[in-house]
C-alpha cells in the first residue's frame, strides 16, 4: 500500500502544535512498520501525551488473496483474486476481470497485481488519526525517531457484493455490483504512531465470551486480533485491535487510547468504549493471557461484560 503523510502534530500541556508538515510518500510492505528517522521533526521539550497524523485520503494498493468463489454448478473453489485497475469485475454475475471468457470463476485469474486507487476514509480530503503518546524529550534527545505502525493485514478488506448477497454493506456505501479491495472503514483504527525507541511488537489472537444485559447466559463475541506495541523498556505504548468482521459486535475495536498500570495492564479502546483490565504480556508463542472487559450500555443494547483470551501469535523486535 502507498499512502501520503501530510502532517504530524503533538499534544502537550501547552496545547497542540504541528511538529512536521509536508508531503511524504510511504510504501507499506510486510508488517507495515515505518520508521521516519529522516523527517525534521520540531519536537518541543515538553511532555507529549498524544500524536496526531494526517494522511491523504487517496491511496493505492497492490496485492492478491485467496477467496472462495461460487461456480456455475454451485461448487466452491479457491480462487486467487488480484488487484487490477484496468479490469472491472461484476460481483452480481461473477463476470469480468482479466479473463471473463473462461468461466464464472475466472475473474482476475491471470491479472498481475497492479497498484489500484482506494479511499482510506469517507470524510474529506484527509484522514486524521490520533494515537496515545507518553514521551518527554530531553535536550540530548530533541530529535527522536517517529515510528508508525500500519496494521494492514487486519484493516484491508475484499468486498464482493455478489457473494454476500446484499447491497452496499460497507460504510460509506459502495456500489452493490462490484468486487474490490478496500479499507476505508477500518484503516483509521488500524494505525498507531509513537516517538522514541521501539521495543517489541506482539500479535495476539483474541477470543471473547460475554454476558449481554438484554439476555440471559453467556455468548461468544467476535473473534479478532490485537497488535501490541512496546517501547525499549517493554512498556505497552500502543495497541490496535480489529475483529474478523467490521460491525458493531467487534468488542473493543480500534486504537488503544489510554493505558494505565504496568503488569497487569488496564486499557481503553476508542470504538465501543471498551475497557479491558488485567491483561499481561506473555513471551511464549501460543501463550495465553486472560483479561476482563466491560462495554457500557448504548441506545441499541444493554451493558456487556465478560472475559477475553489473548493468544500470542507472533513477537518481533
């Protein structure tokens, strides 16, 4: 994915100030981590509590995925779907793409992945992303490294209106008769930025159980994934959590916006206002840590609470 960085602001006790402004193209690959040690940041010698980055709403993406496709005889096959800007694909009929004459499942079959235009958000020309920060620069460290983590594997979606059988389905609404890659509904909540030395990044699969105040008994919530980011002192400085889908049932989805304690951690996610308490890190792949969570009542449902299981899937320095 190629995104364009436009502006970086820092919030201190004296207010918000722009610490960099310009046009910087970022090419995101692999784990999506970008270290911007070449930017001339104007860092104030004050405690920074929040970072805000502004990205251009227009981006490009290139890639492929394996997608179950329905054939003409109602059999499901595993089909490789590629980005290909030159060929439109009609999801209602499963026709089109790079090779529409072969069969109904041939869409994008032979197309090499090419950069395709996408929109990151539905509001305005820029996307503003706020992330938690807790950093006090010193006179000898007045130009620390800025790191931005883009959780691409969780934010990217492939939309096929013909397969899901309904119109629109994403927010903001998109054409019902096309299949395409998109990430505008989740991208802004899949980005974390921070300054200072990066420590480790850990990825946890999440499994929820919960009690809904409007019903009796236990229920399973939406499965998901949390990418946790630690500084060089192994303190949790940011985290991103997305569910397997993109709806209101994804408990705690979004960017970690507040964090207290050391071990166990208590933190709060900006979507669904979910508070998670008692999380502790593990260093063993497959290791499990348990925490409790509370999601307050809304106009649509009563308070939900329960337990979440975090299973460590990867760890990197």
